[in-house]
């Protein structure tokens, strides 16, 4: 007997709850009642396969039931001429040049990484690469923003079921390194952020950028009469209920390990080649990667998009082990698989290509429309019908307008702290703080240069003296000098205090980073990581963050093109949610990669300028954290000022006035200058007297106000630079010059503040997170 | 005659495209060939014969996943299925280049250092083992060209020339059994088999991070006694153009308008071997 029925049409509420729980459906009572009603109408009991299919399709992960209305209000629908396919698919597709498009995808892999960091992070990369490949694109870059609890978190404070941040951090980095390096796509951007709020639930986001000919674009859509082919890895019990597991709070229980998939880059790598090969030969009509929900989601979403149904034969699916029941085959999230649709007369040629690459490919069914008005998906297992569902019902996911409550944790005004007497020590401490110190030892574990197209690397500067770059730049095409600049950012400490301005600051910072290298910001992807949306304060944070993102992006006219929402990022053991984490992946375009600007100062005797206004905005700042005080407002931003500043700065770059450029973020002006001089291994003498009026020196040095950059201007171009900025109405301050002596000197007119050798600065910055 | 280049790949190879492009940019007729095509495990029209190529390249990557010692699986597969063809290929004086994983494969195959009959006939005389840092290391390296003219891949490069190209590997430490160490280094020197050694920015042999893996004698690349087989850990194909270099932006201003013609140090290796093949 392959067909297993589950009696729910007579069930009371308690029984319905038990069914949802017992089968691992993670459906609410309300949702179970709706399913019951449907089958009462059909006058039959559902099968296990049917209930599992619905649970996948209605999971938060697959259908965005809590977030959809908010996303539609703020994030979706930003029109831009570069949009080709945005929001509708797993990845956004945008214009690169006349003939080519670039593809952008961004996702979270938080829960799996919190349970099994190595495998979780690795499969995160696998999944995001599939999202890009299934559009028909060649992946060219990976991005990994990571968020953990403090590495020195005391063991005695850690609940038993929570894994130590250091274990998670090491495992995630190793997973990315082992999988990303093998797959042969450079990991060239990302971020690492530490905050107590991630102790119970780390956040692992992964993005991928691809390039393609526009003519190779494929949609995730099936049409009547087409053949459905499952390609890639075999199907097993790994990754069962990944999506439903991602749609509840973490309990820390090891039973969820089975929800973490196993990655295999050496299956994926030829699979990717085979797919791109077959697509170029026009043998693929549509495709979709098998991610959350496995076959269940891929088949139903492709059919629904094409307005057809399907007939599937599960016994044809190649298995890792015998004895999987029908529903397990149907919802397994085993990695490295794609669903391809093709025309019947192309099947043989298609299968031949996969054979050549030693990759399994199996015809598992056909797209049908049948005689019915509403298309159905019929699933057979060894001849027996185990499921028959209308796609309309299956994909009629509930949408919730969850109650929300906005609790503003921000407190205005400055906190009384004493001005430091000794600036050398305080600067060294700021440089060594976990969110500022060098990430060199992590970045170097990722192959960021495979494909030989990484023109600006994540670490920039003199060999052996490299510093953090603002954005990486990829030259994706052999025959063109056009480049793609890539960066990702968010400041969760800002978002926690003020979700609206925190999110707005993330957009500001991403734009600053892209502008630093000389790129024009072109598109965003968002990975929205939040707590349990059923709790009104969490929902309030989500709502405010989305509003902030939408405000900035729509004012700037830069579209959000893809991304995902990850809720339930909180663990019962820690009794708290992660800080709101709307990570932004920003893409900019560079007309000629050989014109790009790097962070490291280039020569002695050049002038240093600060662009933008410095304000007393210390909420969530690294300086306040170091001084162990809370309070202050998070930095505000004005999209109009940002736009004008970016344009003026790019104009100065285009005229050849700028030698190096770095945006001002965590740690403020002082840290920015240090990072620039470290990369160039050239000293600098700074006078902050012209930066602010009546502001304390420590505030001027460490403020994290938005929309600011430090630029090194070629010595003979200072006048042209000043004139240009003045005509464009941009606030600048001459803050000093680069000097022959390898020292960092900072002063306020006659008052000496900092006097450190470059080696002392480097030693502090290389710090302790390794 | 235009040299024909066979760029060998199997599952897990991942630097084949940029290696292919390096040769194509220099006008050579390069082809990416799957091992299956050479051993006949494909349809007739897809088959290739090693005899038809002038140069064999084993590019970087993680052949077969490298889940055991790096390069071991591909080495065993080549030796098993293609041993005679390879021997004949080398016998005819055709060069072989192994970059990164390719170097690991050549060492595992016993082709490097390849001391030959006067040494004990053991398959493998050296190893490329786990980096001293125990981590994958992706970073620019400076390597000094030390060959006195034996190696056909560097005949166009001046001795003592310091070149810059990135490395990216977890197992790149050149290693020889302690008892043989002194003798082997002497042999490598005597036979003019040492091609590249890691140095610092002053040109001095230095330790980590300049020597990214802790390699014995700072060895970054060696050739066989005949000079026709070269293996190196750094990636010349990632240093073909100037804009691939990690410090290009520090020089971009002087270069000015000529930027389009600027090349990196890696190009010289491809050029040298093509010159060798063309003059043969």
C-alpha cells in the first residue's frame, strides 16, 4: 500500500492540532480547519502526501504569509529601466549591457546553521547558486554576511542546548570555505558582525551574482505537454521539513538535524555546467531549483505559473536509499537538484548532455491540463495514486496582517561620559573591537579570485599590508571592461534601537560602499532576518525596517529585485529575538573596471578630505559600546543629500582627482583614516578642527553619521576638487595630508590627540577575533 | 604551426576557463577536454586523443572533490586509464603544466620531481601537504624565478625576476621526507629543477605569510629534470592582465592611457611555453 490516508474530516480541533504536530506540518489550527473544510467538500480524506504538500506550500518560508502585505507596501514595485525580471522569481534579472543581463539572489540559511553550522552554511551556498543557475545564468560571485554572538561569550551563561558562538563561527566559515572554494565561484564580499542578540540564533545570509545573455533567460514555468525532468543529486531523507523547521522558533533540539541537508559541491559543479550547456543548446524550456519544499514546491509552483497541472511518477525518482515513503520523496530537500521542463522531442538530446557530465537526469512526469477547469497535480507511486490536488487550492496560501507594535528603544540626547584624556589607547581599543578589527584571516579562507575576474578584491592595498575594501568588483565578461561592484551591509545595533533609521542606514551604507569604488548603485537584494512575527513587537520591527528600506530605495529610484524573509530567528532558551537584521546586498555598475578606486592611500603629500556632515549620533555606535553606555540616537540620513553626494564624488573620480576613497562607518572618521593608511602603508597627519564646530573631539572622531567618505585627493588637484564640491553644494572639510613618516597623527588645532606608528595601529586592528 | 593545448578537466576542476582564455588570448588553439573524452568513455564524435595535442595542462580546482589527499584521485585515474599515452606524450618531449591542483596531481603521479632511474624508483618522491596555517590561503604571493634555463615554461623570463601571482589552496606545502630532504634539494638544484621560490617584498626568502604554506626551501614551483613538466602552486592565469593584480590601482595613474595593454606577470609563463612550442 503506497496510499496512506489521514482521517481529518471528522476531527475536532484538538485532533487537528495533533495531526499538524505529529506529522511535522507546522500548520496553525486555523489553517488545519481550512484543509479539513476542503476535504469535507471533496467528500474524502486527504493522503499524507497531500497534507505534506499543503504544509510545504503554506509555510512561511514558501509563501511569505506574514510578510507579503508589508513587502508589497514598501519593498516591491520600485520601477527602474534596468529591471528585466524582478521579485517574481527566485532571483532578480537586470540589464547589464545591450546583450547581457546580471542575476541577483540573496537568502538566509539561519536555522540549519544554528544546528549544524558546517553543513548549514555549505548548503546555503548550494541553494543560492541554484537560484541563479535556474535563470540560465553563470554564477560569478558569492557574498556571505554572517552574524554571531560574541566569540568570548562566557560558557557558564550559555544554555545547554545552545551552541557556543565560536563553534558556530568556525563551522560556518569552514562550510563556506569548503563548499564555496570547491564549486569554483569566488566568495568576494560579505560581512561579519558580532552582537549578544545572536547567541541563541546565528544569522547566515548568502548571496550570489550571475551573468547571462539575455537570450538565455529561462523562467520557472511549465507548459502543457512538456516533459518534467529531475536532474542532479539523488533524493534522500536529508532535509525533510527544512521549510517547516524554518518557520518556527528554534528549540535547540537535535531532532532537527535531519532537516539540515547535505551539500555536495562535486555533484553541483558538473550539474551547473550541464544545465548551462543544455540551456545554450535551447533544450530547456523552463527550470526551477529544488530548494525549500523539494519536488512538492518546484512542481506546483512551475505548473501554477504556467497554468497547467502535472502527472508525476515518484518511483522514477532516483533515491539515496531504499524505503522512502511517497511523501518523503515528494518533500525531501536533498541538495543539488533541479526540475527542468522540455519539449518531448528534445528529451533524448537533453539526457545525453547530462550523461556526458555524469549527472543523473530522469523523466518523472509530464505537464498536463487534463479535462478539468482547474489544473491538478496527480502523483502516482508504483501505480497507485497518492495525491490529487488542485494547484489553485494548493497555492492559495493564507495571508496574514499580523498585529504589530512599535517600541522605540532609542533615547535621545547624549549620555554623560567623560572625554578620554588619552586618545592613543582609546583609538587602539576601537580598532580592536570585534565589529571593526581585521577580517583578513576569514576572507583569505575563501577563494575570492577563482574565475580570474575579481578586479577589486575584498582586501585592498599594498601586498602584505592589505586593508578592508568597501566593495569588490567583478569583470564578468571577457570582451568588455564593464564591471559589477558588490557589497553587503546592515548595522543591527542601529536597527535594534530604531528599525526605521537603522534600515535606512543600511541602504545608505551600501550606496556609500558602491560609490567608494566608483560604481553607480544599480539594484538591491534584501535578506530580512527577524524574530517571531506572531509577537507584535517583532512584527513592529519588521514593519518599520521595511518602511525604512522602501523610503530610501524609492527615493533613490533603485529597485529591490530579490531576497527573502526569515522569521522565527529566536531561541526559546535565550528568550530573545535577534536584533532586526535587514541585510542589504547592493550591486553597482562600473563603466570601466580600470577606473575603479580602492581604499588604500596611494602617495605621500596628497590631501585628505572628509565628505559629509558629522553629527552627535551615537545610538548603537561602536564608541558607545566600548564605553559601555546605551542611549543616543542612531544616525539619520537624507536620500536627496546622499544622491547629490554620490554624484559629486563620482564626478570627482571621473575627472581623476581622487586617489583613494573609503566610506565612514563603524568606528567613525578615526577608523576610516586608519584603514586607509594601513592599506597604503603610508602615514597621515590629520587636523579635525574644520570638521565640526563645538563638538567634543571624541565625538568628532568616532561619530558614525551617515553619508560620509574620506577621500585622498592628488596633491595638485586639491583646488579643482574643492571647487567641484562647492559648486555641487557638498559639505567637505580638509582634514590633512599623507606624510612620509609611517605614523598616524591626529590633532584638533594645537591639541594633540593621537600619535601612533603604523605598526601600532596595525597591531591593534589585526586584533583578536582570529 | 599553431600549438594545440589540451586543458584537462574532470568533476571538481574549476580553473579551466581562465586557463583556456590565457592560451586563447595568445593565439593558441586551446580546448577544454574532459578526461572521459581522452579515455574513450563518450560518443565517437566527442572522443579526443592526447597525441593530437602539443601541451597538456592540468588546471586548478578540487578534482573529484579532493576529499582524500589533494590530487590523489585524478592522479590515480590518469595513471590507470591513460598511463601509456602520458608516457608517450612525455617521451615525445611534449610539455605538461600543472597549476595548483594540477601541481598536486603531477606530484601524486610521480612526474614531479621525477628524479628518474638513478634514484630509487618510487612513485612519489615528494608531496604537497597541508599548509602550516592549517587553513585555505587565498593571497597574493611574490615568487622569484630561479631557473637557469632548463624549464621550457620560463625560458623567456629572466633569472632572478620577481613575479606576483595569487595562490589559493589548503595543501601547497612542498614536503620531502626528512631523511632525503638535503639530498633532494641538492638534486633539484643540480638538475636545475627549481623554478619558483616564495620571497617577500624585498626579494628575500621569508616565512609566512610570504611563504603561504610553509613550503620546504620556499618552493613554489618545480620542473622535471628534462624541464618539460612544470608544476606550481600560484595561479599565473589569475595574473594575466594587469587589472587582475591586487595592487593595480596603485599604479593606474602612471599607466594612464596605456592601461588597455597592460599585462600581469602570469602571462610570461604562457608566452614562454608557446614560444618554445612554436620554435620546436
